């Protein structure tokens, strides 16, 4: 197997394929604002400017189904480690979890963020943690679906443009 690449464009076109080869072009109808492969590389989830969260088969790129919608547009998408659920966030200030295997467009969980709409959101499904960053440099950490854990405030001025969250790891500092 080879490493694959998915590229979304503002024109509503998406490209997918092996990074060293020819990419397949697919019209998806709206600007792609977020995309991620599942851990097997067999599926791609996307979010777009129209708010649709969609599941595609990769190789070749083929729409499986629409998972759901965020009015105002999608900010981020991601699979859980087993590829059974997808988490999306939108400009509607919602983080939603979707069942990939279900035919329903109803989310399993909906979690409302507070404050300004997020510009970027990162999710750790295993530990159920959400990190959100808004354009005014607010960074908030949430344990979803229940509560705000901490707020970093505006210490990341002038504006936070990206966030990421990793899994818990055991420190190897003493072994170095």
C-alpha cells in the first residue's frame, strides 16, 4: 500500500490518491474546509462550507453517505481510532459525534461550545477531550459532553490559528 493524499479546494473539487501518483478529481459541490482519513486509509471524512459532513470511500474516491450537517460550515472533522465514529465541529459552535455504521443523520452526541465560534477544534475521542481555539485567541479545553476544564484565555496572542491534541503517553525522560 502507498501513502495517500486528499486535497480539498475552495471551488468544491476534491482530489484523492497516492501522493506520488495521479490524484483522482471529484466534484463535491462545496468548498472542502476539513478532511481526514480513518486509520485504515480506506475512508475519508470531509466537512464543507455548506456544513455537510460526508463519508467517502478512498481509492477511488466515492461518496458513501452524508453523516450530518452544521449550519454555517464545518471547522474540523476526525475519526476515532477504530473508524466507528466521526467527530465534527462547526461554526454553529457544536461538536457532534456521528455513527459511521448507522444510516441516521442524527448525531450520537452534541456538545455546545461557549463564547466565539471556533476557528479550529481538536478532539481526543478516547479521553473525550476537546480543545477549541477562536479567532480572538481564546483557547479552551473541554471534557465533553459535560464541562469546561480550563480556559487559556488570551495568552496566545495575537491570534491562535491551530490546535492539536495527542493521546496520553508515558514519559521516557528518565531513560534518555
